[in-house]
């Protein structure tokens, strides 16, 4: 497509990650000096309605016409786009959020970097391109997400960019973000290498108090030091979220980890550092957050179960078989074995998300899953052969499960004592 009138450049994340020596998965391209008709004539497929973006006929990479944006209303959709052939590469790059995302690469390998993005990459800084950054409230979440992605490389948000983020929060523009868009950004952030940084950056600019006040209010709330050497509940939850991401890397588990201690935020100060019944008090708070952001039903269910029952999992080694079976029944373990595994993983992350206890043993997780498997694999044929049906059959199956779990746990405890 390259000609004297039409120029194509690699842009965005592909250039950024290439310069950081990170894997490049998607490649986006910007086209200078072209019209939609010219791309369609060459077999490109147009996608999207807001502005002309096209899929390459062979590679399926995205090619977007260079464009400028002008604020025309509130929110992240209130923009008028100009994608005429006269828009220059520098003008297109100027509309991008961060300098590290505003670098282009020409076919000959030359970098076009009018906003010093390579310097910011070297200095490990997340810095906005221009004051137009403050026109889009979604960028508050995007910057926080990039902070979570690159925290392990030493990246931090530039003070001037954080100031603009605060300005956006103070303007009330975050209210223009749809629940679906907020959930999309949060869920993506929970898959980044250090998701806690996402919430810490949001807290630093005041956005966490607006979007997730149930999490924001946990900071500054003390816990018993004998169980929580880190003391602060907010710090603990951040450690749990990172532990869940690092150890299990399953979004539904990391979400449950984030939600598990919301009940501690409503404990009366006179009861601190204890949090009586916090696990039960947290359930309606979890439900409210999930309702606010239209969180998928299975995420909501698991998070509510973890909130209410995580202490029971911690006490598994002390529990009688009858109590273990009741917990499994609450989890619907014998129909949804994956839920038991996810529940156990979230509880394990909670146990290890504590200062100095990151590598503690947590056999409860494996034992709960094993008890679930034992109960699920009960052979019911002998019961059917004896003529059990309906409620009587269900009662006998439960007795068999209880006996099998009791035997397994007794044997485990005996072996543990002998070690």
C-alpha cells in the first residue's frame, strides 16, 4: 500500500513492547494520506462505526486511518473524529494517551517519536502526551492498568499525569463510564502481572473511592497482628490479589480474592482490630459491587461464597467430617467441581497474602478438593440395587459421602501425626 501519497506505520503497543523486548502479539497500523474507498478497493474489510478501521485482507492486522479527535461532549465517547487524508502522523500520535504508546515505526525501521516516548521507556515513566488526556475519563483506568502491567519493570506514573487523573476524577467525568466498560478495564487489570498496582494508582488519584468505595475504605482499617502481620486491611487485600494472580492466574479467583474481606470495611471502630462476622457482613457488599458493574453471574456467586465461607476453609484441619460435607454442599461441589477448586484457591491466596507468610503451607486447599472428589465418586449402584429411590436414595448417598470423607480425614490426620 505504501506510495508517495499513502504511508503506513506500525504504532502503539507493538512498537512499545518491541522496544521493551517483550513479546508482541497484535500489530496495529496507521495509514496516512488514504481514504476509506482506497482501502476498500484493495480488499480491506471495514470494522467499527466510530471511525474507519480496517482488517488487512491477509494478515487480519488492524489498519486505522490517521485521525484527530475534538471533545464534543461528556465521557469517553464524546468526541468528533477527523480522518481526512490531510491528517499527519504527528497529529495522529498526539491524540494518544501515553508517550510510550505514541511511537511509530516506519517500514525502513526508523522510529518517529515526537513526544519522547523512547526516553520515557528508558526512564520507566508513564506520562501523558498532552493536556487533552484530561478529556477522556477512561484514561484514568487505562493508565492504572498499564501501571499494573509494567510495575515489575519499575514503571511509575509521572506526577503531572497523576495530577491530570485527579483533575478528571474531581470533574465527575468518571460517572460517564458505563458499568460494562469499567468491568472490562478492571477485569483486564486483574490479569496483569501486579494487579494491586491498578488499585493503588486509582486510590492515589481518588478514583478508587468513586469506583470501588468498598475497597477504598479498607485502607487504614487494622487487623489482629497475630493473624495479619501487615496490619492494614487494604494492604492485606492487595497482597491477596497479587498472590491469586501469581499462583493461579485465573480471573474468577483473582476477583474473589479482591472481594473476600469487604465486610471489614463496615466493622465499628470500637471493635477494631477484631472483625466479628465480617465474612457474613461482606456478602451484600460483594453483591452490590457485582450488580453495579454487571459482573458475570459465576464471578458473583464465587465471590459471595468466598466472602462468607473463607474462614471455614482455613479451619478445615479442625473441622469434623459433617462440617466439611456441609461446606461442600453449600458450594454445590458435587455438581460444580470447578467451583470447589476456585474457592479453595481464593482461600489459599487469602492465607498467603500476609506479610512474611507468603510461602506458608496451606494443605486445606488440596484437602477440600480431595474431599469433594471423594464425595462425588461415591458408587451409588449398590444403593440402587437395594431399592433406594428419591429422598431415601439422597439420604443414603449423603451417608456414604460422610463416611468416606470421615475416613479420608482420619487417615490424613493419622499420617500427619506420624510424620
